[in-house]
C-alpha cells in the first residue's frame, strides 16, 4: 500500500483541529479520540459519510481545498496515491534474428578475403602443371574420376551400378532433405540440434572415407593397395 504524503497528513491535522474547535467530532471518526497524535486521516474522509451540522459548519469555515462536497452532499475521500508513469510495462522481446547487413555480409566478406589470400599464397609456392594431351592409344592406369566423384566410383567397386549410382545417393539425398522436417527445433545451438547434426556428420564421414580410399588406396587396375608401398606420387601419376 502506498504511503500517504506528508502534505495530506498536514491537511488532515488542520481539519481535525477545526472540527475539535467546533465542539464536536464527526461520527465514525476513528482518529478523533483523546490522545490522538493526528497521524491518521479522519474516518469521514475514508468512509465518505456526511458530517453532522456542527462539523459541517466547521468544515465550511476551513479552506475549500481541505474537503470538497460531491454528489448528494458526500465528501470526497482519498483512495490512493497513483505514481506517475506508464501503465503498461514495456519490455523488449528477445529475438534470435539478425540483420543481413552488417552481421552476415561482413562475416562472408572476411571469409572470402581469407580464402582468396590462402589460395594466392598456396598457388605461389605449389605448382599445378597440366597433364599431357590425352592419348587414346594409352589409357592411364588407374583411370580415376575427379576427387568429388571418387566416392561414386568407389561404390561401383562394391555394388551393382543401379545400387551404387542411383539407390545409395538417392536415399542419402532424400534423408538429408527430410532432416529439416523431422528435426523442427528452431534453435541454432548444436546441443539442441543433435539429430540433424548427427545425420549430417554421418553423411560427410561416409563420403569422406570413400574419397580417401579412392584417392590413396587404389592402384593399378583400381586394386586395393597401401599408399606407403607404392607412393602417393605414383598413385596420382605426378
């Protein structure tokens, strides 16, 4: 409950003194008894009851700002002290969205510049000569696909072409496409997206293992070899 301001208490003391000077106390005035220290508001102000004639005469002699008569002669009473301020408590709603500029584009620009600098330095120290013109009378052995297709070529050595070229890649792509509908958690935290992260990790590890085997563990005739026995340079025919 809000405390009554000091100036209202002072007005209450003045009115009580005026009522006591008139020779009678208003009915229901709990603060008009003997020995009262005057720290309470008179009951007539709190209950809104009509004062007696002597009390009304005394009220009339008091300043008009002390008490005012309302409809049907009832005096207005003090309900509470309302502090100034907004009624609604406005709070900012946290959001997990950020603007594309500058948050996203600045990070992408920094990443692209770093990759460009790495490729520039790498190309300055490492030669990448082109191979000789293709000779249809001499097929290279082994004949390997580019590294991004070595996974499919490795699957062809294990399964039927229909399974290796259509079924396995198709199932993998459909599973990755459905991951967003199975795991509907909108959070970006890794600990909240265990299913999606586990599925993507298994897919990447499966494909990385196939590419590594096709790159370093396949020799002449695409047979399985150990890379330290034949040498990496002979495997790639550099």
